[in-house]
């Protein structure tokens, strides 16, 4: 699940020719307009670079403070997601083909540029989406490069593709932002179109490893995810995970509504209002009564 910028800058990468004839990506203007990742690469070269983890499909990047982990962070939003969350506020990240090709070396160069900011603020790199674990080879390489630069790392994931994350990939992750959409399987399928099981398996794996800090994120949608029994079911899961240090209750909003329309996709939550403060407080208190830190 992506997050809106609080401050800083956002941008994307535009194509520029390189001596090898392959596209190199450089920072361009703000926005998230997508192009087909195969437009400027012949398919065999494209596939080889993707398999090797040196090329990815990216939606956008942001330099932000106060979201996506501690400190000021460079958040990279990769394209492609297997879930179809009804409340997604960046539905264009669902489709890898709508992303932009980004080379590993370009993102690593940007990380080097911001190392001083990360060091001063206690920030770092967050890889989000879409679902970053749709592109695990690239994620693994980017995380390894970040750790070699001494940069704190985070991955924002639903855990549905947790099986794609090798142990060596997770060894380079300091913080997992785990999006648990629901604690009741039927509600989870209604929200996402997918089963809850893989997320729970990934959560258990993180708990068994015990080496990555986990922040759980839960989107509160009136009439969809707000039932008392659903919150209790999420709390049942989270309370069994000693690696979880906080639960973030994220109130639903309508900021992505126009994007659904622009993509020609039906938007089922058009008549849903954001949760009241009383509802947000009730849900946070449900988590707190289980001994969890809820924000």
C-alpha cells in the first residue's frame, strides 16, 4: 500500500540514451505517468536484466518524512500487485506494464546522494508498491546495495507474496511494514480478491526469524473492515507476533477515487465516508487492550 507524501519531493525517471544503447533513467518532473516497460528495450535484453535484478518497473519515488518508516526516507514505489484492494488509492500501481523502467544503478546513485539526510534524521530506504515482492530479484539487489551503504531499509508488503522473499533478502531488511487487510478470511477476500493465508504464513515466518522489526498497517474502512470481530481477529494475529512493535490504524479516504475513474475501473467505495474519530479511537483501543502500541 502506497502512502501520500508529507513533505519533500516526488519524481519519476525518464529515459536517456547510454553508450551501450540501453536506456538509462534520470530524474524528471513530478508525477506518475506510466509507459510500457518494454518500449525502449528489446525483449530478450529486458527479460535478462529483470531476471538478474538490475531492471524493474517503477511507479514513482518520493523523499518524505513521517511516513513509510522512521526519519526522512526515499520511498520507491514499484509497479505491479496481485491484490485488488477496494480502497487502493494508487490503483495505477496494480499494473506492472504501466510502470517505468528503472535501472538499479540509478536508484543506488540517488541513495548515495541522500545518505547525509538519512544519517541526520535516522531515515533510509523504503521499497513499496504496488507489491514489491512481485519483483524480488530487483528488491534483493537494491536492499543489498543500501545495506552496503549503511542505510536503514524497510519493505512495505501485504505478505501475500512472502514466499518470494528469500532468507538472504530478508537478512537485508531492518523493518517490515506489513499490511494486514483483515483478520477474517471472508472479509479479506472481499477487500483484496485474495486469500488471507499467505499473509499469515509470512507473518509467522517473520516471527520465527525474529530479526526484522515489524510495523503492522491496517486500513480502517467503515462498513468493510471496521467490524468489532474483524478488529479482534487482526489483534489475535498481531498479538502472537513478538516482532511487532506498533500497529498503524490508517483511516480510509477518497483521494484515489479519480484515479479509478481515469483507469476505467469500477470503484465500489464511492459512497463510503472516512471513519469518524470515534471509530478510529475505538479500533485503536481494541488493539491497545491486547497490549499493542496502536497509532
